[in-house]
C-alpha cells in the first residue's frame, strides 16, 4: 500500500498514536520511519470520534466517510494504471505475431484457431492476500486503524492478442546498468529469444550501461539467438555494466538518433529512476518508444515486489560463506566467524542467509539498531556465546551499524553513499574487546561480496529471469512504457516505475520473517 498518511482531529490515543507512528511506513517501506504529523493531546470525554485521515498521492481519505474505500480504490486504479504509447499517439492495434500454435500438435477434435494463451488487458492480480484483524498483528500492513480489507489490484503480465508495433520495423535495444548480479545474461537471452519470436530482426545491446549511449568508441552490439544462446551459462553481463551516465536529454538524443523503438533496461532503484526519466523525456518529445525495466538487485530492495532476480542466488552463495565461517569458528579455540554480506538499504540477504544456514548466532541488519558496547551490546553477548558454546558466527549487512562509524561523505558514480566498512570495524572491535578482558578469541572475517555478485544464476533465479525477460517484451509490444516487469504475490505483473522508486524496500522488524530469524539465532535485543 503506497500511501503517505497524516492525522487530523482532536484526539491522540496511545494505541492509535503508536499505529500511526510505525505501521504506515511499514506498509510503504517495511520500516518504522514515519512522516506522520503528531496530533496534540486534548482532554475529551469518551467516546470520542475517530478522525484519522490518509493522504495518497492524489486523494485525501477521511475514514469517517463511508465511501473512503471506493475513493481509495479509484485513486489506486489511477496510480497503477500503466502508461502507454497510446496516451500520446492515436494508434490502432494489429493482431499479434506472437503465437505458439505452430509448436502444438492439434488433435482431430481441436479447433486450431482457438488458443487461450493470451492475457486480457482487464486481467488483474491481487497485490496483498493477508487480511490482518488488527494493526498489532505481526507484520500488519493496514490502511486504516481498523485494518479494513481493501482489494489492491495490479495489471497481470503476459502476451496480448493485439500489439502496437510492426515487428519487422522494430529496433530493440537492451542495456544493463549498475553492478553485476546473477541472472543478467539469462534476462538478456530471453529478451532476444522473445523478440525474435515476435519477428523482430534488429536487436542491439548497449555496452556498459547508460554510458554506452554517449561514450565515444562504444558501439552497439548486434544480438541474435545464435549469439546469446549460451550466455546464461556464465555470470556477469554479456553487455557489460557501469554506474552513472549522461543527462537524460543526451540519452534520449542518442535513442532518437539510433531510431530505437523499444528499450529494455535492467537495473535496480537508481536504474529504474533513470528509465522513468527516459520514458518521460520520450513522451515529452512524442517519440513512439516503449521503455520497459526489469528489476535487478541482489539486495531485493525494490518496493512492492516479492523478490528481484539475483536475490535467491545471492542468498545461496552467502550461505556458503557462512558455512565456511562456521567451520573456521568451530575448528578454532574460541573461534568467532564474522561474515559481511551485501545490503545497501536493507538486510534481506543477511536475514535470509542466516535463516537458511541455521548456523548464525547473531544477525545484524540496518533496519534494527544495535550497540556493540555495554551491558546489552553485541560484544557482551559474544562473551556469553564463547562461554556456553565455545564459538559463534556473526552475520552483518553492509549498511548495518553505520551510526557507529565515521561517515566518509563519499558517493559512487550513481550517487549512492559509500558506506564505512562495518565488517572491518567489527573485526577490530571484537579483537580489542577480548584482548582487553583477557579472553583469547580467534576472529575469522569473510567478505564474499564479489563472489556473490559474479556467479551464475541458480535454478530459481534462472526461471524468474526467463519469465521477467519474456514479459518485458510482451509489455513493450502491448504499447506499455515506463513500466517494470516483476513478480508480486507469486504472480507476474506490470507496475508503473513511479510506484516502485519512491523509496527502497526494507525489512520490517515486526514481520514474521524477521521474527523467524530471531527465533533461529536466539539473539537478544542489542540496545
């Protein structure tokens, strides 16, 4: 539920105040950060009227209004309506060239003209399926204080019966941006395969991210089924990656000069924001260009999606690092295995890897504050673990504990803050602490970052990449632009890019998954 909330009226009960402060941003970002305005307490006689309001991007909702659900759903439909080239062009569709009937063997009683393999434009999938009875339920995501059930529908992805491009006239381009991620080559491969199934013959790859649009000497790479057939057997990106890029106008100038009709952009939050800017600039210039994104981030930190491709593989590889740390720690006298995992904005990899390994005693993520020193600090707990177990394993996300470190203020080419190294800091602090108290401790520090990023996609990610790549092409031929191809509530859907780039998705400390992680590690609160 992507809405910003505010309160109005003359009351502020404890339960409602807590709900307003924590639950609403958990709906948006999975965090307890809130933009809610606090209401001032006044002495009033009970019963008092409920006067909570919610403000979405276009409409203000008063929960006292009996029709607030209808207004919410109308606003939701507007926000999640998919942008299309038909918004600026008066185009007539043509019958699709995508059909798998030629690969089927009809029986004698079968009408070969009937094939129910297309998605209707009115098909929808539910974004959420759990009905919470109370805002105090674990992981509750509520729209109003009563946790009323409101259906939130999004557009189903897949091939349509009608398309808005002549395949033989289409020039399609693929670009991979940001850092490496398992599955990039799988997506590139499937986009090319599906484009050729439609009949597209002019397919190119833009080398080294957005840089390939403007850097002199970087030429577009002609792509075909024959060329990309086996690239999924390797990690990395067949097209190369880079961070940052030129101004949006310069990129669109290049798109226009190259006569590109479809642009498929593979990347994370920053890349999605760039793709949406390109989409808007193309609309401004009234260019018939479909810009479709495919969410790529091992951090799994893009809003509204179940997961992004590369995440499952990253968790699997991270688990190997944890297992190595476990063996090292258990084999040493007072061994402490310390593993730092990726997670710029969120702790999903650390949480899931800790859960899947079952060998982690302490999991530290950026969404849950902690202290190292003091009676309730991490170091005191490590003392306890060495006394009781003789060894321990700690897993920390790269963005965790940044409040304990001196900020560098530096940024990378994409504008992302370069974090201070929490892994090295913890390694030094642990060594110093046990030296100071006269207890021997053997710290084994492992940082598998680049091993995790560069490997080939596992089976689960390979399937996800295959479907996301196919659906990206289906979306472009259906005339959609400024959308991303993703999976929500186990179903493949299209979402407007504007709805997924509002903020990074973060682990909800009140979610059942985090509670499961705490049950597995047995760790206390470190504050």
